[in-house]
C-alpha cells in the first residue's frame, strides 16, 4: 500500500494510476498475469522468447496509458505507445485474445484491486484487446 503522501502525489499526476495503487502495483499485476500466460500451451506460441521482459514492458505500457511516466516510449522508442495502441494487426486468434483477457482479469482479482480500479480497467482491457484484433 502507498503512504498518504505518495497517494496524493500519484492522484495529482494520474487519477487512473492512483486507483491501481501506483505503478509498482501495475508491475506486480503484470508479473502475475505473465505467470499465467506462460503456463498456457495456447498462449506460449505468441512469444518468440519468453525470457524477454514481457511483464516489464506491459507494465510500462499500462502505466503510461494510465497517465503515468513515459517509460514505455522512452525505452521502446519515439511513437511506441501509438504503435502499441494502433499498430499492425497482431497474429493471434480470438481464443488467444479471450485467454489474454481472462488471465489479466484473474490477476486483477488475485491482487484485490478495488472497485474504483476494476470498474474502468476491465472494460478498457476488453475493448483494447478487441481493437488489437483489427
């Protein structure tokens, strides 16, 4: 949990990130998410190299998308956030998309994020995953 001073600073910078409890909680969420993904036979083919820092990159992306620090763009190059949001169609099936969402929602539930986070995060993830199909 965050201190009240840290919570106030994060809330001023990014209300959505504040509902998550800060960027550290998003990093933990992504670790839990990828622990599920890499156990799934249907999901593993999506990843050329499971040893790459997938969880870290997803956390950077989510944090920046929520209005937090621009680490994703800084580390992945200019325009990376736009390419990630609106880039070329990903090569995954509808079943894999559904599993991706399922594992993300399971990780959210495991971390016991409050309603103020899940009420906007779950529809956002569902919508983003559908947009990635096209």
